[in-house]
């Protein structure tokens, strides 16, 4: 497409595309940082503005193809989630509430008074492991995907925990301020915390801990532990369960 209907070759675009692909594997937040940075650089450079005037239609077409390729990659199947042997067999191996985009797999267990979910999900915005977990969780919260996925955990908690009862269609997840990271088994991992609340009621009914396990290449694993506040468990960082999961990976 760099030479489409033209004898002139868009060398700058070729270099830019090559750099973009390389940076996708290195830069935190991926295209969300790279593309705005490239646009700013192109705007500031007089030579770049001239090239955009000359190759505008061609570059727009290439940009559309690039976005389509990223979306195609996001539908590529992910690996099967793995849990600890101590958790037993999963109580669910799919989530009917999860969106089809991006591709994902979710297995759910009930163990030690908590509902545990392991979600493997595509991260089409980045192939880099740097900030892959924090950026994906932030994006999920922005578009409400975190509440869609949590609906299954609420349903399972209602079924397996007698003292727990929350309408799976009438709850909210409220972010809890945390350090953003915690050390498990000698390594630092990204964490995010939420409170489960009934719509219109401020009292939190359960705590949700999300621990991220980034991978190079655009697949992220998330360990999600939902525990009612009525439980006797006082470890907000769920050291035992997280350590079991790390050992099983």
C-alpha cells in the first residue's frame, strides 16, 4: 500500500510503521501512547506535514488496515486458564456475561470461602508486558467490562455462600485505594481492589482483589478473588490463594 497507484515510495511511512511495530513490544500502554506521540511529532515537523499532504489518502488507508489487523489479533484464542490443585475442579469454565471482544477464557473456582476466577484475555493495545496489567484493568473499568465479568462471580457467590445475597443485575464495583502493587513469593505484582455494593446502598458486601500476570505477546492473565466481608478471612492481599496460583503457573 506504500506504493499504491504511485511510483513514489513513502519511505517515512515505512520507517514509521516499522518503528510502531517494534514499540508495540516495548512501550507501556502500547498504541495508546505511541499513536498520539507519532501524531504530535508529525504535526511539529514541517517535512512531515508536507509528506502528509502528499500521501494523505494512502496513509489513512494504511492506518485503517493497521486497526483492522489489531482487531483481528484481539479475536485470536487465548490459552486455557490454570488453577491450583488445592482449589479442586472449576465450578464454571465459561462466562456468559463476557463480551466476545477481546478474546478471553475464564475459569471459576470456589475455595476457602471465596470465589476465584482466572481470566486469560487478549490485550490488542499492546504486546509489551510493561504496564500491560494496569492499562488493561484501567481500560476495562472505563468501558464497564469489569462489572460484566464480575456478574458471574456474584452469581456463584450467591449459590455457594449461604450468608451472601446480591442481585447480580443490581450491583456496582467501587474502586478501593491501594498501593497498586504487592509482593508475592518474592516478586512484585500489580493489584487492584474493589468493593461490591448494592445499587443505592453504600455498605460494601464483598471485597474484590485483582492480581495481574503480564506476558510478552499480548495475552494477560488476571487472578480475581471475590470474598464476602462476612467471612473470617482478614488478609486483604489473599497471600495464600495468590501464592497457590503462582506455584501452579
